[in-house]
C-alpha cells in the first residue's frame, strides 16, 4: 500500500529533519513536534480538495509518517536562476492565499502543545486567524510548469494572523535581509515593489498592511531568541544553523528592517 518495496532515497536539502527519505511515491518522516496537528491539518486540506500540500497516508511499520511525494522542482541550494523571478514570486503568494482559503475552515485547534520557545518573550498582541505554514522558504515549495504548486514541510505550522504569515512570505520572497547575507541572485532587488506585489497578489487587507512592518520587526527580534533557544534545547540542525551564524543574519536583518521598514510600509499602502 505504501510502496514499501521501493528503495529508500535520503531527501537532503532541508535544514532540520533527520531521517527523511523518499520511498517510491511516498516520503517518510520521523514525527515532529506537533505531528498530530499536522496530520489533522493535512487530512483537512485533502477533505476540502486542496491539492497544494502532500496527502497524509498513515504511519509505516517503522513509526514514520507516510506522505505523498510531490513531483516537481524545489528551489534548493544552489538556487535556480529563476529564484528572483517576479512571476514565480506571485505564484507563491497565490498559493499561500489558496492555502489560507483552504485551511481557514480547520479553525484553531485547542490543546496544542506549547511551541518550543524561550520563556518571557513579549506578547505580540496578534490574535491568530488560521493555522499558518510559517516556513515558506524556497526549500519548502514544489514548483511545476514555472509556478508554485505545493507547500511541503508543515513542521512549523501554527496558529497565526494573516499578517504574520505574510511577514514570513515576504521574509523569503521579498526578501528581508542584509544584502551580504542574501543569495547573490536575490541581491539588489526592489523589495518594496516586490512586497507590494505580494500583498496585492494575496489580497492583504489595509489594516494588515498598516501593521505588517512593525510586526516584522517584532517577529525578527523574537526569532533571534527562539533560534538560540532551539539550538540549545533541540540541538541537531538548529544547533548547526546557530553555529553557522544564523544569529548574525537575524541581527543584520534587524538593522536592515530598521532602515527599510518605512519604505516598504509606504509601498504597501501607496
Ligand atoms: N512531500 C514531498 N514531496 C516532494 N519533496 C519533498 C517532500 N517532502 C520533502 N521533500 C524534499 O525534501 C527536502 C527536505 O524536506 P523537509 O520536509 O523540508 O525537511 P526539513 O524539515 O529538514 O526542512 C525538501 O526541501 C524537498 O526537496
Ligand atoms: Mg524544509
């Protein structure tokens, strides 16, 4: 049923999940932090006919989650030549919108295990509206025929506001960051214009456009603490990312945001 006779091919290129393999038309994942919620989420997406996410097929004899393998192109490293293409970027914003339209009926599950983050983070005053993907990196999207076709890797999915999800989308596809930390193909882009195009393609509300950049700055500040905490408590890929300097990238991005937030906010509202 699960293509169990096929060869196990390691899937590399992600940052965190150890032991991820492709087996025939499936992938096998060791269950993550919020595996039950992700299972229910993927089942919900299937029930409403959303095709832009893997299907949850069950658990194999080794206790791994079995999901469908989605054929297509993933923009891993080195980045493909098209990574900065505006049509690609717009297709990602459209896919995120379609995902939100599909996920909103899932509601906000209660009794979720607390996210792994340090105690004492300031309250964001940002009530959740839906379960966001929250990790919309090039590695977590499958493209087909030049368009974003599916989101994969729902490990960081959590209840968030639409504005918070758009911060994550713009972080990767705007992108937000100091030039020297960006992939060479993503340098010298017109981020304000791109963020505006993303907001329009998504259909972001005016109140959300107003609060987006202050939220981006608050979230980036938190990200430094959260990444450090995850590196210290979870080790693995988190510790590797920290030792490779992700903390500095976040700090540089904080300076970049302080310098560019007003211009981007103006573009979002113009
Ligand atoms: N369902 C899937 N369909 C197609 N490719 C996948 C799927 N799941 C994972 N992959 C591939 O494996 C890589 C790593 O998987 P991912 O789930 O993102 O792991 P990590 O948690 O380490 O980021 C992805 O970037 C993608 O190339
Ligand atoms: Mg991933």
